[in-house]
């Protein structure tokens, strides 16, 4: 009896040992499979930082390799996390053998090629993050078999083709991110039939077409819907209003028509909505914020809306961004605009608004950007605007504003950009404006401003990049402090009454690309034969346009003209008192497109080096004292479409040239 019992125990013990050994062999084999798959993955990528090369070694367990996470019980690979490591190469198909893998995160690298179909074998996978790579080809349809997948992010790649319908049958999905690819096709009509948990759907910046499926309204947990920058057409489905948890709705830059369904504004959780850049028409909803009281961001720009809108938005007390630019809205800005106390951006550009800009706009203490461009606002600029202490961008161009520029604008110490051109403002520019040290753009062109510019500026405007004062009645000398604005790119002083010499230190502006001082009363140093200020401009190696027409110079083109930046494309010097010969060095300006030096006192022959300007499209040397025949090699200027050499000695030659051309 005891013998049989002992024998039975021994058999059980032996069976347990065999079972343990069997489990050990299987586990070792499976672990070897994981190691093999990881090494195959490593073999197909380059590692510029040598992180994997040094760390992924068979001398240590793969569970201790950088970016690898293993389960505690079975020592199987559960996670691959290799983000932002500069890895380059393809994804090995062997990755499909990591049967315990739950997280595959390789974002922000330089992976290329196709996504292997074998990834669809990873039945435990919960996260796929491959965004910000260079992956191409189509999304594998095998992804539809990933029944535990919760997060799929393939955004910012080069993927193409249709989105596999099977993906939208994965009921575990919470987030889908496919934006910034080249995906095409349509969304399935029953897109939300099997996505009860979906919270975020991002497929913007693709080429998806067709209607927006009304069934999206059954995605009851959806918080973010981002369909912008595609080719969607038709109406916005009213069923979107059924998404009771929706916070962000982006439909901009599509081909949508009709109006915005009122049901959308029944969503009390709604924070942001943009339909910019469609063909949506009609009048806007009367009371959009009766229920959608939390709306912070409303962008209706670049559509076909009409009628009044601003009074109906005064209940939207949470609004931070209101952009209704480039529509056909009308009316005026109500004095009660100050009730939108959270407003940071107000853009009414390109509509039909009229009336005064109310003083109350100065009570918007959080306002950062104010764009009222291209309307019919009249009256003066409110002095209280200087109370908008957060204002950084002030654009009032192209209205019918009158009066003077209020001194209070000089109190806007955070101001970076100010454009008030194309109005009917008069008087002098307040000195205080030139003390705004953060200014990057300053523009008052096309007004009736007069007086002199300040002779000195305390701050020096160190960040100024663009200065537009053209088309006024400004007088006096061009002040020297402009040459200290070392970041200046555009300098526009044309069509004024500036006099005196052009500052010779404009060459300090090494970033300058555009210089226009035409139609003034400027002179050069009479003690020098050459136009001295042109010499200094040879230091401006980014110059593309120089316009010095219709001034009162008296000198010759310097030979150093040939040392101008090869970026120079346009040189306008019509009727400005230049004399002497056309220097041959002008042929060095190889990228010149327009050369206008008519109406001067040039003598001698037309320089044969002009034929070197192979990109030249416009050549005007009319009304000079040039003589001799027109050079045949001007016919080699294959891009030339306008040629004007008219005067007594070259008229017939110009005609002959025209025939040859």
C-alpha cells in the first residue's frame, strides 16, 4: 500500500518536472523569438546616435534594452518605445512575431517604406504611434484585426490610398489620428456603427472627398472631430448636433455648402468651431450661445455669410477668438463689444462693416490681435485704444478713417505690428510711436500725414523689420536712426517730400531686401561724381528691389553697381538725374528681371554687357542721350518682353530689333 502510494507520488513529481521543463523550453523558445524579432528590427534601421548599437546586445536580456518593456510573468516584450531618436530605415516584418506586444511607439523618427501587414498579427496591441515619420504606401487592412487597439496615430507621414473600412469596425478604438498624409477616398456611411468608445477623430490635411457621413452623430463619446483641409462637399450634417460631448469641431478648408446647422450650437460642451474656407452661406444664427455658452473659438472666415452678426454674439462671454473675416457681413461694432471681456483675437477683415470704431474697444484688456482691414469704418481712431495694454497686432488698413493718430497708441508697449495705411489720416505721427521698442512692422502708407520724422529714436526700434511710410506728405531728411534698425527687410518711403541726402549708412541694413525712395526730392553728395549712397548698398547682400526714381540726384552710376547682391531682381531709376555712361559692370547682376533707367542723362553706347542679363524681362532706357546701334546680342535675352529705347538716334534700331525678335 505504502509502496504504491510512494510510486504514485514519484510519478506525479516526474510529471511536474517534465511539465516545468516543457514550459521552460517553450518560454525560452518564445523569448528567443522575441529577441530574434527585435534584432531583425534593429538590422533594418540606421542609428546615428548609436543608442541601439551599444545597448541592444545579446550579452544582456532584451528586457533591459533601451525602449523595451517586458511583462513580469513571462518576460515577453510588451512595449517598444523609441521616440525622437533620429532612427532611419524600414520597419521589419518580423515585428509581427512579438505576440505579446501592447504598445508600438516609434514616433518622431525617419522611418520610411511600407507599414508591414504583419503588424496586424499582434492581437494584444493597444497602441500604435508612428506619427512624424516618412512612411508611405497604404494603411494595412490587417489593422482591422487588432481587436484590442485603443490608439492609432499614423499622422504626418506620406501614406496614400483609402482608409481601410475595417479600421472603423474596431470597437475598442478611442483615438484615430491620420492627419497630414495623402489619404483619399470616402468615409464609410456607417462610420460610427462600431466605434462606441471613440473620443478623437483626426483626418485633416488629406484628400478625403464625398459627404461628411451623418452617422458621425452616433459617436456619442466624440470630443474632437478634425476633418479640415480635405475635399469634403455637401452640407454639414445636422446629426453632428447629437454629439453631446463634442468640444472641438474643425471643418475648415473644404468644399462645404449650405449653412451651419443650428443643432451644433445645442452642444453645451462645445469650445471651438471652425468652418473657414468653405462656401457656406446665409445668415448666421441669431443666438448661438444660448446653450453653447462655453465657446472660446469661432472661425467663420472666407465663406459667403451675410447680414448682421456682432449683436448676436454678445452673449458669447467666453469667446477668446472671433474670426469672421472675408465674408459679406455688415453693420457696425456695437458699444457693448466690451462685454466680450475674454476676447484675445477680433478679426473683421474684408467685410462691409461701417460706422465708428467704438471707444469701448479699449476696455478689452486681454485683446492681443485687432484686425479691421478692408471695411468702411469711418471717424477717428478711438483714443481709448491705448488702454488695450495686451495689444500686439493692430491692423486698421483700407478703411475711411480720418483725424489724427492718437498719442495714446504710444502706450501700447507690447505692440509688434501696426498697419494703418490706406486711410485719410492727417497731421504728424506721434513721437511716442517711435518708442515702442517691440515693433516689427510699422505702416502708415497712403494717408495724408505730414511733418518730419523724428531725428532720433530712444530705443532704436531694434526689432523693426518692415517700415511703410509711402504715399504721404512727409518732409525733411530721412533720419539716420533708420540705418540702426539692423533687422529691417522692407523700407518704403516713396511718394513723399523727403529732401536732403540719402543716408550713406543704409548699407548697415544687411537684411534689407526692398528699398523704395522714389518720387521724393532727395539728392546725393555733390562733391562726389558717383551716387555715393549706392556704394553703401553693396553691403546689403539680400537686396531684391531698389527704386530711386524721380529724385534730384546728380551723379553717375558707380562701377561698384556690379557688386550688388546677385539676388537683385528689380532696379528702378527712372528720371532721377543720373548721367555718364552705363557702366559695363551692370552685366554682373545675373538675376535682374526689371531694369528701368529711362529719362536720365546717360551718354555713350548701350553697354554690350546687358546681353549677359539672361533673366531680364523689362529693359527701359528711353529718353536718354545714348547713341550708336542697338546690339544684336540683345536678341539673346529670351525672357525679354518689354523693350523701350526710344529717342532720336535709336528709334529705328529699336524697330529693327523688334522685327528680329
